[in-house]
């Protein structure tokens, strides 16, 4: 009986850790999208530093 409870506790702990990691990934993606949107206007106004001619390899 005790070993069954320990197995269940380990399973719950593993699921909790997986959910925590999923939440961290979700938060990171949200912050990246927010940064992209907030910087969009600024970055669109900036001139391009490099052109295709500057690239050593161009993938089409």
C-alpha cells in the first residue's frame, strides 16, 4: 500500500514539473510576442544594415 502511494506521489510530482515547464514556455512565448509587437514600429523605421549582396550565402 505504501509503495502505491509513493508511486502516485512521484507521478503527481512529475506532472507538476511538466506543467511548470509548460507554463514557463508559454510565458516566454508571450513575452517574445509582446516585445516583437512593441518594437515593430521602431524596427520598421530603422534602415537595413545589410543587403543581400552582403550575404555570403543566399538561400532561395
